[in-house]
C-alpha cells in the first residue's frame, strides 16, 4: 500500500517514475524499429553498389535508394503482389533476384541491379554488341563497350521472345556484366524495385566522398 500511495502522490505532481521513463523509451524505440522495418519492406530500401557492371551510370561505392512499391508491394515470403502502380519499362534500372538465386534461402540470395532491356513480348536479338528489339536497333544511350573484341558468347544472343511477366536485363558496362545473356530472364516475382536516387557515394581509392553524385537521380 505504501508503494501505491507513493506512486499516486508522484503522479499527482506530474513527475514520472523511473520505470515510466524506461517504458516510454522502450516503446519509442520499438515503434521506430517497427516503422523502419515497414518502410524497408514495403516502401524504400537502401542498397550499395559493389561492382562495376553498371558503370558509368552507377559506380562502385554508390549508395542508392530503391522504390519498392512502384511495381507492386510484395508480401514477404510469398509471390503475392498488391497495388501495382506501374510495370517496368525499357531503360528502368531495377533491383532483383537472379534466376540462379531465386530458389536459395532468403539469407543466401543476392541482390542484383541492371537495366531493363527487354519486356514481355519483345522479340530481342544481339548482334556484335548491338541490341535489336522487334527487328529494330534499340537506341541504347547508356551502354558502354570497353572491350573492342567480339566474343560470340557475350556479344551475340538470340533471337528470343521475352516470356510473359519476365524481363531481360543487362548492365550498362556491357563487356563486364553478368546478366540475362548468361542466366536468362528475370521473373517479375523476383523484382524488388526501381532505383531512383544516389544518396551517398564513396570513392574507396581516394578515400573521399564523391560530393557531385550526392542526391543525383538515377536514369
């Protein structure tokens, strides 16, 4: 009874007990963590670029944000998507799970980032590095070729038709990219979202930030 009386008296003066303060801090932290998990799962997720396959568009050390709801909100651990606002277009830069990794456990799957080159129904062919879509050369203004040689297994592909609900992906650094030319089409179920901004970039060789790349839009 003495403790109850003391608590009532303290509450009446507007002074919080130590246990109340601790509980409020814990509740605030738990709410913040829950909101962060919801945002990461359904809205926006941060990724770091680890390889040169998308150079010069994305550099090693770029940190990007990915819009996870534009292509539909994926229910975790299922193939269900809700509220699809748009479908990927040719030229979009997309984060996804490759066909090689889709059957692995969640912890073993790797996130890849490439540019959408072919969408469902496209008749696609690559001849001596040049991409043709539906019989016409694709104006691919972002691709770079740093190897002047022609390698059949890399620079010649198809012709093929992109299946329904699938994408054909390629890196902008065409001669140094592990992409759909080697492991096939990406199922829309494995798409995580669309890259839209670089929020941080670190040049590990110079040990300096790339200030000019901060908050630049990803095209």
